[in-house]
């Protein structure tokens, strides 16, 4: 169990009470627009907390996996971003996540910072479930079509991380910490991980609706209209190009992420299973 105190006077030695061989930290403040007005909170969760975890991990010789985002880039160009490309976040959220990356890496312990993009799942609050809700309620959806990236399922990320940790051993329980440290150092502690392929938010929405219909969901939506980013103003700026280069992932670990279409199909089927259980 991880206990982090983020407010009030604290004794640094008392902030963490944890027993672990490996820390995987997916926690984040992800309200991108609200972060513009809650910068202090965003930086506490996304920058200060990971650094506290990383400090404890380094002191106790425990490897740490920390997740970051495509929002650390400015979204220019059309080529996929590599791990070594210069960062330039457009939003408070992106800046807070970049600060978290830097904090974890500067501590100097055994670490792996994993940048991913457009994360979705059959559970929780994310684009997939938002589209499901809106498609049930509205006849027309207007979705941004000029931002591009790779939708990535949380399940795919989990499988990718376990593959990196386990390697040829086949199970993370059979890998010692020295081997994990060697694998993390292979990529200098920084790695991109997203599902293969690319699309726009509009393309993603169309695929979701098509998949929902194919699985028998009753939907009100009749039309999905592509719109420009400028037609849907938001508090925070989003990167137009969120493509991530996966070369390092494959070259160093031989791991190939599934295509986002396949990852989506799995999550949609999972949604359909839960829906049928509720209906029954």
C-alpha cells in the first residue's frame, strides 16, 4: 500500500509506508482543462507525488515504473515523436506530467518512464465510455478530426509492461531486481508505448459507434460530424500530433503492441459482456 500526504506539514520520512519489490505508478491528475485553473493540484499529483515515490524507491533499491503522456510534446509536424525529441507542453497538464518525468529521472534510482497516448478502457472515465454515453443520448455527435494519435487500451499497456519486466522468464515473479534494472537501463529509463496504427478522435469515435452497433447496443446517434479543433474550443490546448514512435520498444524488447482496432474490439466485447449481464 502506498500512502502519500500531499498537503499540510509533513515529515518526509513518514510520507511513505510501503513494502514492495517493484512500484508501478499509474496515478495522475488527468482533468486536462480543469488543470488550467488548478495548477497547484495538478503539479502536486503529477510532479511532486511521483518524485516522492521515486525518492523512496531509490533509497530502498526498488525499481519504479511511472507513466507519462504524449501531452509533453507540442504536437507540431506529422512524424511520430521519439523519446529523444525535444518536449514542449502546451498545457498545465502537460507541463505537470513533464515535471513528473524529470523528477523521477533526476532522483537517479532504477526507473522506467513510459509515455503513452489516448488511453481507454471498458471501465472508468475515458473517451470510449464518453462516446457510449453520448451515442445513447444524442442523434448527432461532433468530434474533432484534426488531432491525430493512437488510441491505447489500458490492457495493452499492462501487457506491455509485464512483457518488459518478465522477458524470457515468462513471469514477473521469476525475475530478479538486477535484471529489471538492466532492462530499464537498455532504454535509458524512457520509453514510448501506444497501440499500433493511428487515427483522429473522429475516426476513433466512428470505430467505437460501429463496434457498439455490431454488438447490439441500442444507440440514438445517427450522424457523426467531423469538426476542426477551432470549432471546439477548450480551456487547454491539445497537441495536433500525438503520434508516438515505437521503434525503441520493438528494437530493445522485441515487443509489438497490438493495433488500436484490435485493442478496441477487445474492450467493446468486454463492454457488451458486462451490458448483457446487467440486462440479464
